[in-house]
C-alpha cells in the first residue's frame, strides 16, 4: 500500500495579522513529483519551511516521512533534502570542496560517494573548479548535489530554476525525472506555468490558500469549462476591448501577436460576426488548448 510521504491537515502560519499559509490540506505519495505553483508571496516557501520544521505552524499539523513537523523536526531534516532559493555556496572553494564540507554535516566522508553525487548532477568535469566562476545554472546543479549527498528519499526544491536559462531549466528537469524514476519523492515550488506541466500533480497557491491540487490535465478539464480560441485581429487593442464586452466571454487577453479568448457557449462564427460588426478585421480564428496559466488565472479571479 502506497502510504503518504507527506500529510498536511489545516496547516496555517500567521505572522502577526498577516496569514501567509491559510488552512491548507494535501498529501504526497512516494515517488510523486508534485509542483507547488503560485506567484511570489503566495505561501509556497513558508509551507516548505513548516514541513522542514524550520517554522512552527500557528494551527494545524503535518507529518513528513511519518515524523511530526512540530515535535520531530530534527529527524525530518536528517532524512530529507532541501534546496532553498538562495543556497549558501562558498565561492572561494572548489565544487568538490563545497560538497565535501556539506557532506560532513551529515557525517558523510566517503570521497567516492561525494564524487558520485557530483557525477549524478553532471559536475564530473568540474571537481576542481572554483564556484565563483559558475553560471547560475551550474550553481543550481551544485545546490542540488548538496541536497542529494545524503541520499534522501524526499526532496524539497524551492524554485530551483529561478534565474536559469531555458536550456539549463530543461536539463534540470531531466535530473528531477531521473531522481523520481529511482524512487525519490519530490515537492517542487515554481512560478513558471510551463514548468508546472512537468509535474505529476500541481497545487495552485494564491494569497496563502491552496486553490486546487490535481494532475495538469484534470485541472484544465475541471477549471476551464468553456472553449479556448486564438483570435488574430487587427488592431489588437480594439479587438481586446470588443471581446471583453461580449456576452459569454469569460476572459480575453493578449498572447503575443493575437488574442486568447476563453468563452462559454460562443462559437467561431459569433466571434467573427461581432468583430465584423465593429469593423475589426478578424484574420484568423482557431481553437486553442487550455494551459495551466489559464487555470491559474481562472482560479485566482
């Protein structure tokens, strides 16, 4: 039976009058990749810090690997890996020296195990490179190695690809998939909508509330009940204004060189007729597919 690795019940954290996390509930099963999606300040990092026992909850409770976050935080931190948004890497040390130092915190002195961890994240050619010369992407790889050196079965990644270029982000997610295939459970926070598509399940956070948690496909089907249209018009501004006022249009926004419309009970012909009636040229109208950005915007309204 696949027991939950993380169980959260009505978890709440207040700072004075401000509620950072507001009565959230969820479970994470072994081997899952669960994404925690939301803008900065939505409560993602506060949630992780509570799950690690770094912050005590104001209300509610949670267990991680069977340990209570309020009573057994030391046991949790010994058994999980945590990659924070700004991990402390010593620029005057080499890659190998940095990881050797952090491995020592967990009582690990086996040089081969340390090198194996660097190989795992693709740093095998950089053992003796001073980390001050690293790009953001390479520094993130080293931060991941530090979180993995003690071979945890649960990994918390807090916006691990923030500030990383698209190629490095893709490589980082390949590493995450590889870890999950080997049985590591991963909870990863992000504010990149496209990145959340890589997760098995996605939780949507806003203003401290967990608005939904499901697979990306289910979220799109459940939250976006209407049709998605890609509407190419000229001029864009007039088309945006006209469609915003159309009955049945749930939301319309700019999407590069065209408009993206989510509607209920409106077909392509109705959109075309409205635009023609207002002397707005509709060059092309196509069906689109819902995205997690659509889901987030719909939930957050």
